[in-house]
């Protein structure tokens, strides 16, 4: 590898490390009820902003908003102020997220993009799992107040923001044009892309499925006789399994040169997971959550990277914003619908049947979406 390319690649990993810090802290600190709404509302503006002023400035401004929102949450004295400042924090999160595929597309060659996408995806998963694991037993006892706990979790946001502005750079023209120089296309071209809409709908269903499964699996396990601690432990396994899967599945996808089999294969596996959850007893759920975690980590990492492979680099921010915005509406609708069905029927069986149907639809969409792997490009 030429020396200049090696330097560019080393710089790329530094850029990605800063992005990982921001996302992991976002997941640690956000209340579970707000990120999906803010993502849906702000991912598109965040992507457009990145295409206009660059990913460094757009994500850097968003990181400052996250940091301020986190600090203000520590001053909350009522639910109203807490939710208001959490929404401010969520604004920063919603603006950061669509910039990360653009960062990967700008700094990484195609053969490294899958691994890079997997790394920042694990930032989300690691933050979520870590917060659940250590906040109550380790962080809260330091101050014995929720305000103090929030202040402690703000420290990673401050560090990440400083590192971002100090280290991250906009890619130079030579880095952006290592493969091919692409002309800027107007934003309406992105909205007319059939395959980008298919990716959007797939992410909608994937979020619908995974957030519903993660949110209601503890309840399902307790309805089957599990103790609350065991139900929480089994469910948390999804996050821990998804972390290595977010590395391994994209790596395998790029080695094989294909994306689609990993998407429709995951969807078919998830249909069987939901079917098994209806009939199997608690001990078998260890296997079900492992399969669920593998599919979650792999599918999400691949889906987050697809916009960068489908549109010119100057439009990746807008494309990612569109996919993430609409795709995360599914994360809001799924758990709400599951709760409504549970109230109406007193059982989660119908919810699981809905998830089976969603997984089958997802598999069908994954079959017809365009293949963006290297094998498909070589054929063209």
C-alpha cells in the first residue's frame, strides 16, 4: 500500500474512533422514550446539513448540543424539565446519526467500509449494554442522586466533543476521489431512488422487529414463569451478542462481495425466532436471543452502510438521513402496537405472529433490493 494511502487509512480509523465515542455516550444517556422520535424528525435535516457544511462541522455542532443537553439534564427538578432537556440531548443525537455513514463513505475505501460501519454500530450497542450493566451498581452509588449520575455520564460526551473538534478533519479532495469522481446530484434524485426506498422500508421493519422484541421479551419471559432478574439477564444477551456480530457479519459480507443474503437470511431466521418464542419454554430463550442478537448486529451494520454504496458521496448525508429518519419510525410504532395488542388480548402471542409477518415481508424486500456488493459491481 502506498505511503499516502496508508496515512489516509490511519487517519480514517482515528476519525471513526471519535464517532464511536459520541454514539456510545448517546446511547448511555438517552431516555428510552425519546431517541426514536428525535431521529425520525431530525435525521433528514442532519444529513442535508452535512452535505451543505461538511460532516465535521455538522456532527461537531450536534455533539455540542448533546453535551449541553446532558449537562442541563443534571439540573432537572421536575419531569417536565427532565424530558425537555432530554429532548435537547436527543436533538444532538438525531443530527449526529446520519453523518456517520457519510464519514465512512468519505474516509474509507469500499473494502473497509463494512468493518468501519460495524465499529460505529457497536458504539450504539456497547453504550446501551454498558449503561444497563453498570449505572445502578457502580455509577449511581458514587453520588446517590440521579443528577450526579447524569453529570458523570456527561463526562464521555465532553471528552468526545473535544476530541471531535480537535482531531476530526474533512476528507481532502484526494481522499474523496480515490476511486471515482462523482458529480453532485440534486437532493430530489435521492428521493426518487427505488432501491434507497427499499432500504428505508427494510430498516423500518428491522427496527419495528428488534425494538419490539427487546422491549417485550422480559414481559414474555415472566409470563412464561421466569423471575424478573433472569428475564432481564436473558434479554440483555441480545446486546452483548450483537456487538461481535456487528464486526463479523459486515466483514463476511465484504469478503463474499454480497449484501443481500445476509439481509434476507437474517429476516428468515427472525421469523423462526418469533415462531419459537410462542411455543418454547424459558430455557430455550437463550438460543433465541443469541440468534436475535446475531441478526440485529449484522443486519443493522449492513443497512447503515448501504446508502453510501447507492448514491454519490456528496449526497450520502441526505440519503442516510432519509433512511434513518423513516426507518426509525418503526422503532416507535412497534413497541406501542405490541402494548396495545397485549392490553386487548392479555397475551403476546398475537404480537409474535405480527413479528413473523414483518420478518417475512422484510425477507421479500431484501430479495428485490439491488445488490451493491463487489460481485455485483464486477458483473456490471
